[in-house]
C-alpha cells in the first residue's frame, strides 16, 4: 500500500514551466520518434483544438485495503493550467485543484488529491503532453515491459525543466513498438523507484487513439499493483469554473 502511494506522487508543474533557450540541447532522434507516435495515434491538430478533457477512470488495486481497492473517478482537466476537479462516487468524495492548491471532501485515499487530480490525465495523454515547451528528451534506448517477455520496445525518456534547464518532477519513459511506431506502455522513474504501465487496449476518443486499458507493475518483484480503464473520454468539453469553488468543510492540500 505504501509503495503504491509513493509511485503516484507527481509534480503538478511537470508540464507547466515556460521555455527558455538556456535549457540546453534536445535529442532530435527521440523527438522525431515521438512525432511518429503522435501521428499514428491521431496527430496534434485535434489535441491542439481542445481546451479541456473529461473521462472516467476506473482502477482495481489488489494490494490496497478493502475500502480502497477500487477507484472510480469522473475527472475533468483544463489543458495548460492543469486546473482540475473530479467526483469519486465510491467514496462520496470530490476534489479540486487550481493555481492556489487543492481541496477535497471525504478524501480517504493515501495520496494527496493535488497529484491525483491530474495523474490519469498525464498517463492517458503522455505523448501529446511531451510536446510541451518545457520538456526535454533523453537518448533513445531499448527495453521490455513486465508481463511481456518477448517484445523489445524503443524507449524515449523525457522530463520537464525549469528556466535554468534543471529537471522538474520525475522522468517519464515511453515504450514504442519498433515496427508500428505506436505506444506499448510507459514507465515513471521516481529517483530509483520505478513503476511500469503496460498498455492492453486503445480506444478512439474524439479522433485520438488513446490508451484506455493498462496494467501497473511495481515493487522489487514487479508485481501487479493496478488495473486501469478509461471510459467516456471527451476532448470537446467546457471547463466549469464553478466546480473549482471549495465547498464548506473541505480539507485543503
């Protein structure tokens, strides 16, 4: 349970830092491969036209206690600002996040709602989010994902930077099928602790081909710690400002 809580802690500023020429050189081969992946998953045009996204995230986490092993979130995220709100009906909980922080009502999950408000958005739209001006790419590599001993993927590491070119947040790694140039999975490196996510299914969402079914592996034995599904994805929604108003009695984070 503690390890699962650790692997979902992300910096909300990961994709929200302005670019500056002092960031240093980028890896053009890695960026070119990501461009191919985005093209094969629907391109950039539909993504750029969207201002906010909505989806329902459902996960089963067998390592968690009985009241926390299932999560259902109706999640809304505003692109660019990463302002977000969500309803979690299994817990009768609501969360919200803006530039001033986060709040929650009846929040019982061990991770802060500040990180949880955008983590599934980042997972689902990772190739497109890698095009943020604050992102740098590392060297292309090769790697396998847990649960699949046969497939060798091209790996593309990337991370956010601040104005001085220093890394912000964690390192994300895309796993790309070498033949189809499509996404096979991704991993997140938390300074030595790594979580792997192997994609098992895709769906068309407003014209983009998104990962909507994946399995998470972590821990010394790379055991399964989560099964994830996204449904009802919509890139053509209006972000409701009123939903960010903190209810009376909410906890702040």
